[in-house]
C-alpha cells in the first residue's frame, strides 16, 4: 500500500507474520492493513493491523479478542522475536531510569524516546491512514514540551527556549486538524444520541465539518513537510545529541540525581493542583476547570515518564488512578463545553445553507442537553477532586516523592 | 444525556426433549441480536457444548461450573469474544453435567443462575441461555433467571406432548420466580409438505394458553450444515429460507419482549 507519493510505503508483511506464527496460528488478510489470526480451532483470537513503517521494520497493532489474552501475549512474543515492533514499542514512552543518575542524562533518554515516537507517527499522520497517528504524534510532542517545561533546570535558557518555541509551533500546526477529527467523531456520537426526529435535520453538519477538515489538513501537511519543520527537527535532534553526549551547557539542575529532581517536580505540580482545585466552585468559569485539567495532564506525564520508573509503584499507582478519575470528570466537562462551542460556531455557518433553519433548531436543543451534561460533570467534580486531594493522599505524595 | 439504564432480556431456549433445535435457535438468534447492534451474550449451559463448538471456542471453564456459581463476578472472567462483533460466549464445560449438584449446595438453588447473571446485565442487551434437554434443578434455575423461555416444538405429535407438559407447569404457576417468565413456542424443523406437520401446527396455534410465534423454522440443509461451517446460518447462508425464518422469528420475539408500548 502506498500512500501519498513516496512518503509512506506499506509493504505487505503478511508472509512474514504467517511464518513467525505458523506452528500455532493461521494468518489471513482481512482487507486493508488488517490480518486475522486464528487458532487450531480456526477461532479468531487476535486482529493485527500494520500501523507504521519507520525504516525497514513493521510496527504492528495487536487487538486481542476478549478471553484470548494468553494467545495475544504469545503472539506478541513471537512477533517481537521475528523482528516486528508491537504497540508498546511506539505507544509506551517509558524508558528505564535510575534515581541516582544525572538528571540531564535521564532527561535525554526520555526525550529521545519521545522523538522516536514522534518521528514514527509522522508518515501515518501525513498519509491520513488513521486518526490515531496524528493523535500519537501530538501526544509525543506534548509530552516532550511538558518534560522541557518541568525539567527546564537541566538546560540553560538560551538553548531551551528556541526548542520550546519550535515544538509549540509544530504542535499548533496540527491542532485544527486534530480538533476536527475529534469533532467528526463527536458529531457521530451526538447524532446517535439525538432523538430520531432530529437526526435528519443534523445532516448538513457533516459535510461542513469535512470541508473544514480538508482545509485544515492541507495546511497542516504543507507545514509538516515544509522547510521550517525540517529545520526544527534537525535543531532539536542536534540539541538532544549534545545532551546525550554531555556536550550541552549544563543548567543548574543538570548534575542533580534525577530521582530528587523528578520527585520535587511531582510534589510541586501536585501541590499546585490541590491549590487550584480548592479554589474551584460550581460557579467558576469553564476556563478554571480547563486550567486545572492542563495541570493534571502535566502531572500525568510526569508520573508516567518519571514517577513510575523511579518511585514506589504502591504510591504511584493509586495516585495515577485518583488523577485519572479527576481528569475523566474534567475531560467530560471540557468535551461538553467544546461541543457546545463547536455547535454554536457551526450554526453561524449553516444559516445560509439549505436545511440550515432546521439544523439550527436541532442544534439548539442539542446544546440544551450538552449544557445539562456539563452541569452534571461539575456536580461530580467535588467528589473526584476530594479523592485526589485528600489529606492522606497528600501525605503519601510528600513522603514518597523524594 | 446520561445513558439510559439497560433493560437486559434473558432468553432461554428450552425443551425437555433433546434434538429439537434449541441450540440452533440460540446461536442464530444471538447472532441476529448482535448484528442489530445489541451487545449479546450466549451462555452454553449444556455439557455437550454444541453452541460452544459452533462458535469454535474450547469447551473449558477453569474451575468448572462450581467455580462459576460460587463467587459473584466470576462469570465475566470466563467470557470469550466470538468471531462476530458484539456477540460473546460463556462456554460450556464438561463439569456442567453436575450443575445440579453444584446448585444444590446453595440455600436457594433456583435463584443461583439469576444471581450469577446479575452483574452481567449491565453489559448486555440480550443474554441467551442454551439449555440441556432435561427437567432438573438446572431448568428450575433457568426458569428463574430467564425473562422468556423459547421452546422449539417439532410439529410431530410426540414432541408436542413435551410442550404440553411445559404448558402445564406454566399454568400451575411453577415457571419463573413469580410465574412471570414469558413462554413462547415456535415450530422447529417444520416440513410443510407433510400433512401431519400442518395438522399439528394448526392445532397448537389454536390452544389459548400457548403463545406460538408466527415464524416457523423449516427443515433445512443449511441448519444441518452449521456443524460443518461452525457458524450461524445467518452468517454463511443469509439468504437461505432458514436464515430468513430465524430473522422473522427474532423480530417477532424482540417486539414481544420490548418494554411496554
Ligand atoms: N431446521 C432444521 N433443519 C434441519 N436440521 C435441523 C434444524 N434444526 C436443527 N437441526 C439439526 O437437528 C439436530 C439437533 O439440533 P439442535 O442441536 O439445534 O437441537 P437441541 O435441541 O439443541 O439438541 P440437544 O437437546 O441435543 O441440545 C442438529 O443436528 C441440527 O443440525
Ligand atoms: Mg443443544
């Protein structure tokens, strides 16, 4: 499968998958980039999708069927042994860290991994094969920006600031497309939940979203393969290389043990979130919830990238769980706000279109429902925040992350 | 827009007699339900494991029937995805042949299957129980767990007697927890070229206390072929008379099981 000129070439890996698994599973093409794996009873046990092709190796996404986890694990091991990469190779940004090693060395390793993930997802993002590529591409950049912000003491500002500006620029180029990917998905979900009588009236929205997405995509593609993006990638790779070889100008925290530095950052972001969250009331504007959610993402990345490899899992895991609960509520709240804004915005453009008046009516009543949802999410905020910000949790954080 | 609470329907294909089309109906109707977009579970309660086989799943439940019954929430761990979207299977196990004994260890044996299913209700729109041919503690527990019994009847005199037995049970108020389990019969392996079949069908449709569904499943090579294809007829021969009849049966059953209105 070749997508968009020579940017991406998916050479069909069916034969190689088949021979890696031959003694236990049969592999059959299920169309597109999919392969179905069946056991000796000819039962489907796992679906495999070819996701990306960085260099010569194939990156495969495994989708095990319920109740066939053992088979999936066996399949994963065989495929890895046969030279394939599977999800965790590009999904999981985790690298091994030692609490006593120098912070700059550890940070370099984390950032290198994130850059690999970013690179690996670029071809797929450009080819528009699956919205997940762009999503993963963006998450890798966001995580890298987060590491650069939280671990900024490892660098000197002269070296750090240009990279931060570059990565922000790069991420901003992709935002409109990602938003529209999400809008389209959400629109389908919204339509499915609308009363039957309303669904037809909502029809004019989809073509509008698609038009916008096509425009945003064209602009994004131009930027991602443009001169600035190439130069930026080169600059960033170069700084990272110097960091790895200890040839950079060390910042004040560069030589500190990474465990101490990461623990300090985790404690600080946690404290800050607790303070922010306590100030939030049901009457607070959406922006305050949004700010808290952004901090929450920051903490989540810190915990995933540094907390899990460096600290006691018995503390990290419950904290991640409580944070996830809080983020889910905040996410729901924000999704609804974003959907409402999207619908209002689309409404304006729909006015002049055929069927526009009906669509506007339908949009009005959808917005009413979404607002009720947002209010409900606000109602749930207090409880999930209380769990996250409990005194016991705070004590644990203060003790464990040092 | 909180998602409305699910009303899960538990449907048991049941007949005291063996070989009447219980498994064939359970497998095809479950597939149709899932194809319509409903998350669906089929629990193969028969140690013979016919529907487990038809879905190509190994007839094995770690810990056996006893283990399944004992702990709340155990069942979920044994569920397998079938090859069909939204259709999942709780497989049969050889130990199910002693399910009666296993049930008998509980204070209220007949309530046990309903209890085991309770935590699964949130996950499915339809739960099918494919029952072994018998009348036992297992069938009592099935009657309590099910919202509807679906009884295949071969329209030959001998087997309709089996149905009449069941009808007696129902009339005596013995089926279901409060006698509320709906009972639907349908004709299975019907051969409209045989006068005897036609006559039996006509007579049974006239009995007041028996709800006989309109669609009859014809005798069909395709249904017999399911064993070889190891798939529902609705998958490998969707245009066959049998598949069309199962679809008609399903839409009628669905209508009758729908909440008021
Ligand atoms: N409509 C039909 N036409 C032809 N053959 C059928 C039909 N329905 C079922 N059969 C065949 O009859 C046999 C018994 O069917 P099935 O397994 O569905 O019945 P059952 O009631 O579940 O049996 P058991 O009591 O053994 O569990 C099977 O071989 C099946 O292929
Ligand atoms: Mg059977």
